[in-house]
């Protein structure tokens, strides 16, 4: 202090009192005398700065000396004490009198804007905003860390370089010399061990260290170890600054050497037991402890999938060596089940491997889970359902008894969910369809797992609509309308449900409700980046717009569908079908037929019996409007045959609608009346309200029926 004062005010014979041994007996008197003399020499306004105050030992008499002396601080003189620790107990009097203010890390940390200016000055180059932002996030605005890292980067202006050098050698050298090397061995080991926790409480720290050292390090006034804290309702949570933690983790590898595995495994167990599942999984992966990873992932992956963390889980599995994965079927199963939400095709390949491995190991319940997973991939992909024949046969010949005798309710739910979907999309006329449908409906009503309810409900809604049972579909829609929109339901399942709901509203002929549901689905797609259902949603709006006479809206939807076709090919047949109907609306019949035939070529390959029948109806309609009635009737006969195969009442209705139109154009009054009566009777029983695709056609039919006094009440409702 004497030297500092001489530099500030070079006056001869100016000496501050010396803290000699004789003065220790009366420290209060010495402190008063010392600071009275010091403050006499300082002129206001002025600032007195004490740096590196954390280096003063906790039991040093200097704390009491300063505390007494600073109580004499004159007006206009301020004191700044720079320390990594909080003020010692002797300073409590200043807190009580509100004479001291603490400026913490958050207050002196740089903002992103300040970081940008500092980095440009320290590095001597204008870095990209993305690099600066990542640097800011890593350092938390810590100025020293910003300067050291920026200088180390030396103008390397890309995020990849920053990722690799975020905890660079210069920063590590700073931590080593300034913080780590001066520490006692027990303190070092505490820091190294607890660095494996992204955050921790005192109990976690004690388990990986000792109670005594934990209390010493985590005492409220010890901040020299870059420890941050936050408070919960019943605990205090600690964490290291990111850069310091990176330094500690690297030091730990060098310090423990071959014993590192024991420390890491202990940290993994502690993290798991305190609910840090993701962190424990990540740490087990980083340590390449595949067995521990498997234990953790098998026990917790379902909850993580439920939370929608599909990409994170997929990244984890992708790290595990393939030779380990191929020997562990449960790992393959969960890898595939999670992958389903990212890539159904890749998921299927993984699940088929799991199925084969379970089969080889004679683990039939595992086989059953894998089989049901494979089936779901076809539903999610919505492209080629033909292979479902194989999986249905596998179930019926090898695994149905396992289903009948299993004690696992969860497995039974998986089987019902999978088999009913397979039958709906590939074998709707199956002899046991009634049983599986009844079991599926029970799941929709009673199952506690909302995701299962939504997946099963989606398939049942589609089945009932394709069967012409619109009222029954409406019951399922009413049951699922709220739960299907819950956040915990994966975006993929929510989009599937919204598609089914929109289709139901189309069958009810409710344009406003269709638009509302579709907009909800498209918004969700934009928010999540999942656009696989866009074509189906837009197609539903286009269909009901055509039925409502709004060709312009349908045309806009068609443009949007075209923009998605290259990336999302599922549901792309909608484009050709809608293009065909728009051409009919314009009276351009040759191109309308061409589009309709292309559409048929696509849906014929799908393997779902409902799809060719429904699309043959649209083709028949186009042919009738084109005046090619005989060709239309060939497709009508095909629809009638498929109606028998699928046991769908809808196809009776569609066939009757086509025959109504043919009779109208041929002026066959008897045929017109008979077929129109059939349509109305079916509509009243089923709840079906859509009739023929274009409003102008429906208007002509209704006008004719009204003039002839046929089903006048229904015609008025339809109008």
C-alpha cells in the first residue's frame, strides 16, 4: 500500500504505520490509525482497489484490519475489492448498513453485442456472427475466456474450427497456472471427480468425494473454482463454468490414467440415481462402456421417446459399434422403434434384424415386439403395403399363441395395434377382422398410453371411412380429438390423426372445419419440420374445395402439393387425381383422363385394396363426364368386386353414385331414381354427405332429383 501511495502521491516523509508485532495486541487501534493516515493522503473523488483478494487466507488477520479500517471511509472515496470469493464474515456489518454491493459474474459478463466487439478487437478480424455466438454461448460472456479463445483461434472464421478449439490450450494453461496447480490434492480430486456431473448437489458431490472436502469447496463464500449455483425448492444445485469443466475433464484423463473407468462408472451410477438419465447415458457412451449404456437405454428409452427426443436417441445408438449391436437384439429393437419417427425405411431394416436375432435366440416375445414395429413402419411410410402379407403370415403361423398366452398387457397392446393396422391396409376382408377391430376399439377407449390410442385410432378412423361407416369414424374422432393434440404425442402421430380428422370432416362435407384442421396440421409441420403429411392435408382441402365449387383454392393446393412431391413422395398420387378433377371442371377431358390413369398406376402398386377401389371411382367419374360410359362401367365392376373383397359398404355407395350420373346423362329415369334412392339410404345410415366430386355435377343431379320429386328432403339438405 505504501508503494501504491507513493506512485499516486510522491510526497517525502509520508509513511503509513507498519503492522509490527507490537501492534498485533491492539489490532483495532492499529487499523484505525493506519486508515486514518491513508485516507488523509487520498483526495476525493478517488478509488482504492484491492485485487486478488481471494489469495488472502480465510483465517488471516487482514480481513479484520480492512473491515475496521474501511469503516472510516470518507465521502467521495470508493473501494473496489476484486475476489473469486464472497466477502468474509467480518464484512457483515457493511451488508447490514447497506454500505457494500456485490457485483457478480452475471453483472460483469459480456452481452452478445459486447462479445462481438471484443472478439473483433482481440482477434484482429471480423468473425462470422455464427462463430461469435457459439463462442459467447460457450464462455457465458466470461471476458478472460473470450480473449484467450479469440486469440487462440487467430482469425479462423468458421464454427467447425471453433467447436474443436473451444477449450484451447491457452485457456487451459490459464486454468492450470491460476487455479488448479496451487490447490491441495484433495481439492484437485474433488474438482476432477465432480466435473463428470454437468450439475450436482452436495449429496452427489459427497458420494464421489468426501463430506469434509465437499463442505469446504461448496461453502457459500468459495467461488474461486468457477462454481455457479442455482436454487430449487429444496436444494442447491452447483455447476462449473463450461470452459473450466472442459479443462477438468481433460485433466482427469491424465490424472487417473487406467483408473479413470472406475471414476466414470461411479459418476454414471450417481447421475442415474439422482434422475440425470440423459447425462448418465451420454457419459457411459463417452467412456465406451457399452454394457452400462445398454442397461441405461433399455430401462429409460421409452420415456425419452415419449418426450420426442428421437434425434438425440438416434445419435446415441449410432455411436455403438455395429458388432456389439448385432449381438444384442433389444438394442436393435429400441434403435429401430425410435428410428421409426425419423426414417421408417431405415427403421424397418433395423427391426427386421432384431426380429431375426430374437428368432435365432428363441425369444418369442421379443420377436413379437419387433414384428409389430416392422408393421408400423409401413403405416408411417404409406407407400407399399404388399410386404405386410409376409408379416401377417409370420404372426399367424409362429406367434399368435405367444400373443394369446402372454402375461404382458403392454405386449398385447402392441400386437393389437400392429395386427389391426396390417389387416386394415392389406387384408381388410380377413376372417378375424371383427375380433381385431373390437380389441382395437377397446384400446382407443381404455389404454393409458395416449400414443397407442392415437395410432390405433388413426387406423380405425381410416378403416371406417373407407368402409363408409362415417358415424362410427366420428365416434373415434370425438374420443381422440383432445388427447391426440397433447404435446406428449409425437408430431408424427399428431399429424396422422389430423389427416384422419380432416378426411372425416370431408366425408361430412364440412368445408370450414376441414380448413381449420388442415391449417392446424400444416402449422405443426412448419414448427417441427415434418412435412410428410402435407400432400394428404392439402389434398383434403382441395377435394372439399372442388365439392364446394372453389376451384381456385383447389388449384392453389395443387401447386403446393407439386412443390412437395420430390421430397415427400408419399401421398403424391393426390396430385394426379386432383389435376384430373380440375381438368374435368374446365372441360378438358383428354388430359383429365391422362392424369386419372397415371394416378391409378401409382395406387395399384400400393397393395392396399381400398385405394384402387376409391381411385377407380374417380377415374370412372372422369370417364363418365368425358362421355366414355362403357369404359367407366368396366371400372365400376372392378369396384364392385373390390367391395366384396374388402367388405366395404362405401363402394356400394360410390358405384351407385356413378350409375346415377350415367343414368342422368342417358336420361334413364328409372335407373336414376333407383340408384339415387340407394345413395340416399346409404347416406342416412352411414353419415356420408359427400356425393360426386365436383359441385357442378352434384348441382345438376340435385336439380334433376328435385324436379322429379325424388328424395326431396335429402336434396334440400345436400343443397
